[in-house]
C-alpha cells in the first residue's frame, strides 16, 4: 500500500523555505553591498587629482552628549519647529508630525532609534530633514558643518552595526550616519516585511 502525499503541503513548505532563503540572501547581499560601497568610497576618494585629500561634508549635531554627523548629500534641510502634532497609536519612534512648506512631515525620534531611550521632554526643537525618505529627525542641538577627510573615517562593518545607521567613526568620536542604512529601520518597512 502506497502512502498518499499531500502535494499542497509540500508546495507550501517549499515556498516558505524559498522565501526564507531569498530573504536571507537579500539581507546579506545588502549588507555586503553597503560595506563594499563604503569601502570603495573611502579608498577611491582619498585623494583628488590635484593631490589633496578628498573630504566628506557633514552637518553635525548632538543627541544627549554624543556628537553625530549626517552627510550633506543625505539632507534636504534643517528647520526649527515650535510644536509637534502627536498621532494616536503611532510607533514609539514617531513623535508626530510637523508642518513643513505647506505640508506635514513625520518627525522621528533619532535618539529613540539610536539608543532606544525616550527623550522628548521639549515640544520645540530642531529637525534634520532627510532628502529621499520624506521624514524629519529630531536632534537635541545643532553643532555646525564639518569637513572630514575620508582617511580620518573608520568604517564600521555592517555585521557589527546590529541595525544601527552609524556607518563610521570620525575624529572626536563623531558618529557618521547614512540615510541608506537609516532607511532599513523598521519604521520604513511595510507590514509584510515585518512578518
């Protein structure tokens, strides 16, 4: 007597395995691609044709006592806001929305995303607006602009970041952020991607 095979169950198990493998390869491929891009940027852009060192321009700011920098190429602007309109049942990292040029932008707690700590005591503050993500991130204090030589940046291996958008460390323990890695935060994922 032969055993009856439940082909629908077999196909479903194969489909789930295939999705899990595809997701694992995509994730490691993104990390590897990002590491290679960061390394290539650091290595290939060390010197200009005239022999001077190549640099990265950053907007620097503070969150608590830590100094951070975001490449100017990732930013659409910086603005002061007087109030935040909270949203009911919003994720913890979403402080609410702020008005911007006749519209609204989601205002994220960069401190909560980076450290998991709650920080938003004040309603007013400064926000860094990310160019391609359509969000603003609250910062404690704006420092200014910095120009850092690529040679002075120590890249952080993607496998050691544990989901952090910090991609390198510059002089003075400056933590360098990347909008590409920031975009991988769960806030930007769809419901399907979270499952």
